[in-house]
DNA sequence: TGTCACATTAGATATAATCTAAATCGCTCA
DNA sequence: TGAGCGATTTAGATTATATCTAATGTGACA
C-alpha cells in the first residue's frame, strides 16, 4: 500500500492529506489487527510526536465519516478501527475483546416489511465466541 | 410477563431474586425500547430509591452473563440493553443511536474454514441506517 | 440466634472520548 | 513571494460511561 495510493484515497474523499492524517490512515492500512484508538495514538505518536491524542481522535472520526475506516463498538471495551479494504465480517472474542476478520459472504436482507420507513445503509454480520488464542486457554481453565 | 415468571427465570439462572434485580429484569422485559444503563438506573431508581447505580450496573452484568439480557454496544454511545425474548436482529440508527428490533431470520454460518480454531457461540446481524424518526428529518435537513 | 456467602451502597476512581480556545498550517490568489 | 483565510492541530480540561472499594445489609439454614 504505497504513499501515493493513500494520498489519492484521502484526496478522493475531500480530506486534506496532512502528515498526521496520513500516518493514521497508513497505520490502519498496514495493521493486521483491529487496534483501539489508544493503540493507534500510541503507535502514530511514537513514530511522529507531532500527532496528538485529539488529532488522532479527530482524524479517526473524519476517516469513519468519509467511509474509509470502519469503527467496531465492543461491549465493555474501547472501540476498534479497521481500514475498509476488502469486504468482510467480524468475529469478536468474548474473552479478550479482539476483533478479527471473517471472509465476506452475502447476507440476505430483511423482508422490506420489517424495515418499515427506516433507511437501510449497511448490513453487517457479527460473530461472537472465543478467538484462536482464547479457545484452548478457556477449555483448560 | 408476571412476577412469578421473572422470579422463576432468575432462580433458573442461579441468581437470587432480590428486589433490585427483580426491578431491573422487570423493567427490561416490559420496555419496548432498548434502554441505556443510565436510563435503566433512572427508571428503576425512581420506582425504588433503594437501587443504586452500582447495583444497576452489577445486576446488568450478572443478567448478561447469565444469558438473560443482551448488551448491544453502539459506536460512540452508551451500550443498550435488551431482555432476550424472541430471537431478533438489531437495527441501529446512525443518527440518534437508538436500537430497534428486526424480526429474526436465519443467517448462514461462515464456511468452517474461515473460522479456524475459533469457537463460535453467537451470530448476529446488525443493520444500520436511519430509524423511522430520523429518516424524514434527515431528508429535509 | 449465629454464621456465611451473596448483595447492595455511596462515592471515589478508572477509562474512553470529546471539547475548548489558541496556534499553526498550507491552499489560493494576487 | 506573501496576505488572507479556512482547515487542521494542540495540550489539557472536561464529559460520559462504567467499574471499584470497603463498609453494610440480607436471608437461608444449621
């Protein structure tokens, strides 16, 4: 994922490509995990101390609003973030709260009657259980 | 939903049926909305000032752990709660954060290969968009 | 009635996220 | 090049949400 691609992605969404915003987006794009805002801040700030906490949160908000990044709320824990690359669903570990990708497959929409006058924008599938790390641990104790 | 049913439900989950716990459970069972913890506390506390904030949160945690209540995390907002009655999916309004029920229908599980060694416990569908209240407001301004 | 585990409490504390007001950046246009 | 100006950034305060603590209460049962 080269710098030019990220710059063009930001430009295409009407977001100026500032060093801080670039750093947040680049980090999310190369990050295999689904980091929390605090993790993103730490990581980006370590690489470039010019990026403050507020800026990290501001940029995450902007990126989510622009549709470039997805925010995943997790019960009782900090939200996780995720650059929208290939479509996928999410698996959330009940034990450690980690969020992982599950390959995308089509989900049947609800009957139009059950939506009423609501405007449907997105439709996502969330799986819950124990992740690979937590499953054996849980089994033994 | 009579008192005896609630008492039996709690007993059946190994939870003592205290007045506070009963009040939280009863409120959730008769509540059509999906209230936040703060709303549950206010409502229950108004009816019976003996139920403190900590107790409300403690009991919500216990009820969720016992599988009687579902917690729904909402991006950027307080979590919502929901007595598990009939199975259903959820619609979350992007604008006001309200959570509403969508009639349940079967969701195809992921291919076992994509789950790896994960232990799958639940599988839920989340719809996002604008609720009935917010849709017209949004269209006009 | 005494005991013990479970429950509850008020208020302090922790955690996550946002707000504020001032400073700075970096386009655009001349 | 440089003035104007809206977008962006900043440190730290503040808010919102939830949990913890240590003392107290409660009820089933011997």
